């Protein structure tokens, strides 16, 4: 008979993983420390994820996929790339306001070269960026010398870094606002002109 899946335990594992990666870094977060924080046995965690890498990749993938789908939705709803970027900024800023650990988790893994994204994510990220770059070329918002790699150095890097900075209260303890999202979206577009 198959064992049932306890969704609350899985949620605790996910939350513990995010907290451990944020506090200890990807390399410092161990399966044992994650399991202990989640109040589950190491074996329970391994029953659902074969390794720490698989667990962290799954969490990172779900977060990136969520925002990627939002970008595609915004691209359908808005003609201008700056509007798409504004709505993305607003979403990531809301995340930083409401769940700072998750915003820091995304930023940390984007910048941790010891963390290897899944092959699936390695293929998906340039594909979605390419669509945004093409939109920017078509609307005249992006300089035609900007390629996908350059685009990624600016977006989503700047909004995510800004959100993470606010989540860590480095410069301010104020909540990020829609106006902040407009300013950052404009900053991103100006960097790509």
C-alpha cells in the first residue's frame, strides 16, 4: 500500500529549504539541517527529493516558472515592453514585501555559481528573454545592439536585486510600492536603449 503524502510536511520542507539557503547559502544548507528545521526525518525528505540539489532546483524552478508565466501573460495584455517590466516589478516587489525570504532565495540562487539550474531551466530562460527582446526591438524600446545575454544582465537582474536589497533592509525598511515598480521599470528600459 502506498504511503500518503503529508502536504503540511512537504510545505515545511520547502519553507525550511528557503530559510536555510537564505541564511547559510546553497553550499551551507544541508539535507540534515533542512530536515531538522522542517521537523521531519532525513529519510522523509529523501523519499520526495533524491538530493539537496533536486529539492532546491524544484523550488527555484517553481518560482522562476511562476514569474515566467506572469511575463507571458503581461506580454499578451500589453504592447509596450516597459509595461510588461512594470508589472513584473510590481509582482516581485509584492513578493519582497510579503515574503522577503522567498525574494532573497531567488536572488541568491541567481547569483550563486555553485548552484546549477536544471537543464530545463537553462533552456527556458533564454527562450522567454528572447521573446521580450524581440518585443523591445519591435516597439523601439531596446537598442538593436542589445542581445539576449545583455538583456538578462539588466532584466530580471535589476528588479530582483532591488527587491532583495529591500527585503534585507540594506537601504530602507519601507515597503516597495507601485511607484517604485514604475521607476525601476523605467530604469531597466533606459539601460536597454
